[in-house]
């Protein structure tokens, strides 16, 4: 199966941004890890990161008919973007929400997840390994 991994704003700053919350591993090594996990799980993966809400909406729309599953960490747009929620609902693909940090234990404004309302699974606070759990979930269920 082909999986699209979408990361929202500032995820490309991993390793630099708030290491006490997001860890010291950088985005490039996360991309390498995801490639390796895809090999282990025998699936195909494409990674996409953007700081722009509309670009993320465009990418989700493009996924229709091109991939079999989406893993999304919309980052700050999680808590604000109805456009991303609507895009996920529009394409109707199996989607898994990932958050590196445990947003359930953070500020009040992080307690709502719009994108999560269109996701069938939620992997929260498992660090970067959460992406692997999400990949395994999709592969086991849909491959
Ligand atoms: C995040 C949590 C969000 O609240 C935050 O805005 C992020 C990252 C996470 O992966 O823990 O940028 O999605």
C-alpha cells in the first residue's frame, strides 16, 4: 500500500524547536526512519511537510486516487483548521492523526483537534515512534 505522511508547520524544525517537548532528533533523520519503517512494513511512503494550510489542503486533495492511507500531524493547524478537516473528509481515505507530544496534557488551546475528527486512529504522545505505530496500523488494517 502507499501511505502519504503529512506534517504541518514547524515539524521541519525538529531537533531545534523545544527539544524538551519534541526531542533532539531532526526532521531529516525522521524522514530516514520513515523510509526504513516503510521497508520493514513492505509499504510505499511519501512524506510531505508544509507551513501553509492551503498547501496541506491541496496535498490531501491530490492524495485522492493516488494513495491508500494518510498519516497526518497537522501541528498547530490541528487546533484551528476546519479546512484540513474538510479536506480529509472530502477524500475519504483512511487517516491516522499523530502528535509527537502528549497534547492531552498541554495547554487548553491544544485540547481540540479538528483534523482528528476525520481520523480513525490517534497516536498521541509517543514521540517520533508514533509515526511507525501509525504506519503499522494502516498496513495491518489495509494492506
Ligand atoms: C504537535 C502538537 C501541536 O499542538 C503543536 O502545535 C505542534 C506539534 C505534536 O506533534 O506534538 O506543532 O502536533
